[in-house]
C-alpha cells in the first residue's frame, strides 16, 4: 500500500486473512491451563498396535527411510495401499502410477486442491467441514460453496443429513470440484449408498472432479456402510480418494496419508505435493505398510472398541442434558446445547473448562453460515474409557 512502511503493511495475505490461530490450539491451551479433560482435539490418548510401533523401530535401526524416501512414497507402502483398496473395495490401482503417499491427509487435501483448482473455480463442500478445507481452497484461489448438512429427527434419533436438492442447486457453470467427506467430521454422518449414487450422477452429468476425504473409513458403526465414491459408475477416473494411517492405527503423529486416483490426477497432485513437504515420515511409511496388512480381526476390534467408547460418552452427554446426535462414523459426537439453555457454542466451550473441567469444540468454526452451527458442540470419544467416564461424571454438573 502506498505510503506504508513494511512494518505497517498487513502480514497475512488477503486469501488467508480470515484464518488465524485455529480453535484447536486455543482450546487445547485452555485444557492445559485449567487441567481439564481435553475432548476437543481428535487424537487418541493411547498408541496403536505394539507390532506396528516395533516395525517403525525396526525400519529406523535398519536404515530404511532415515534419508529422503522416494517422492511418491516407499514402494512397500504404495503396494500396501493398492492391496488394501482391492481387498476391501474391489478397486484396482497401479502402485506406481495411481498411489501417492503424503504427509498425512491434511497435505493430501492441500496438494489436491492446489493442483486441481484455478483461481475463481468454485468448490462445493459439505458444511460443517474440517477447518483445513476452507484454508486450502483459499490458498488455491478457489471459492468455497458450502452445502449444509442439517439436523434430522426420525424415530427418536437425531442425525445430520444431506439435502441432495440443495447439493444439485449449488453446482454452477463455475463449479470445478466437489469436496466430499464421509464418514463425516464433525457430525458423524455416513453418507448412504443412495446419497453417494446421487453425488456420482451429479459429478458425471456436470463433468466435475471429486476429492473424497475417507480417513475414517474403518470407523463406521451399527448398520452404516462405508462406500468409496470411486466404486460407483463413472467415478474412478474423476475421483481423488484420500486415506490416512493416523485415524485407523492411532498414530496421528506419524503423519502418513495417501491418495489413490487415475494416473493423470495423481501426477497433478504430485506436482503440487513436491513443493509442500517433498517427502515425509520415511521410517513410518514402512511400518504403515505392515499395518495395512493386519488381519481383519484388528479392524473389527478397533471398530468395536471405539463403538464402546461412543456408548460411554453419548450416554454421559445425554444424562448431562445435551441433545446428542448419535454418530454413525468417526470418533466425534455432535451435541445441541439449547436444552441446557445455551445458544452460543463459542461462549459455552470457553466457559466449559471452568464450569465442568472438560474441553470441547464449537461446531460454528466449521461453518461459513455461523448461525447454522451456533448451538452445536463437538466432543471426541477417542480416549480411554476411564477418561470418558470421568468426563461424563464432570459434565453431570451441568444438569444440576
């Protein structure tokens, strides 16, 4: 700006001006300062399988991955990802041209959006959305167009549902890409096969690319079914599917994610990814390759364990007076605070540590339409059952 010194000019560029310190950093700091139980940020408080930790140690000791790994990822992990997709979903991918390893799913999202968007392109995303979506769309010069998942009550159960007519109406001639997250964070919604079929038909009809964030693919409960969008007619060649080891194996700090897609899409994403981290997580890639080959009994036990944790927390939240939206997937549960006499999730979450010794996240941070998310608050149940029981006991004070 004319006449301004460098110290007076805005530091953050205009595309990112709306993004400051994340709510996760704020609430985690509040948890530490108050000694509260942190059910805000979604990381487990136990490590994953011992044999997979030992695989990482073995890779370190054997000198595998201590230097730069190959740009696309170590061959063992790319092969394991391809085998996982084939074994579970019948999707066949070439490990050499159709799999790319990333520094977690967050980098995969960033690289995909940077690679596939031109300035001014519109991205239709399900709202509420993981907070990095908005920032990555902005960095790519795109324009986000939210389609809101809305509360739905049927048979005494509270859930969030996608309005397919609203989704279709959001697509314009400027739409380049659909950004789909299922199982969905933060609502716990798992899109049904019928809903995904409608999404696929829309993408084919309007010739859209689709990026699907499926990091919670192994955490679906009850009668819910995870259906990769790429399995539906016309979708394999236009879909970038994102997966992650962090959520499935409880090693979030390892930052190992991946994409699977047609060769042209993988090549485009790799072109962006190489200028982000270039490579990452070398020894951990070998360990994750072994993790993906674990028997089905591991995945079933992991799912059953998280289901039990869900039951403890949802029961405690209901007893405390929240309206609970029972999640069909992920390890988050969304609640409505209005039965407790509150309407502002930000104020509620900032006061909750002092009131009850528990930290949660206001869902409004995941919305463009902040008023839509104002009365909703998210809790994570990926904690040990005694921790969840203690949190539930503390929250009971809200109902007194």
